């Protein structure tokens, strides 16, 4: 699996957050599974220069399911558009 980002959840990430990714384009509607069997759909917007913003009701629901200071890792399988969150 290729890591896209690692973040520590902060209170200001509740409605959206911005991250940098040099691995090429990401889908506008990103479907993500978590390690607990949850499935989420996020809006992923390219801001240019490798910067992206994740937002939407799916992101807010995901964010509210975890705790501030949890570490979230988004990764995907190299040949597939299968995105997975791991939370520590």
C-alpha cells in the first residue's frame, strides 16, 4: 500500500482539511474504508501544486467517529482506487 498522508486529528479539521500529496491526481469522490469495516465517501478537491482538500458530510461523520489527537493514515493500493484509513 502507498501512503497518501498521515495526520493527527485536530479540532479545526472537523469540516475539512488540506494536505499535500505528490503522487498524482486523486478522485473527486473518494470512497474510503476504515479498519473497523466502516465505509466513507469524501469530496477531494485539488487545490493545485499537489495540495488537496478533503471535505463533505462523509468526512464530518468520519471525523466525529474518532478523537482529537488520533493519528489517521490514508493509503491506497498501487494499482487500484481502493483507499483505506488506519487510525491509531
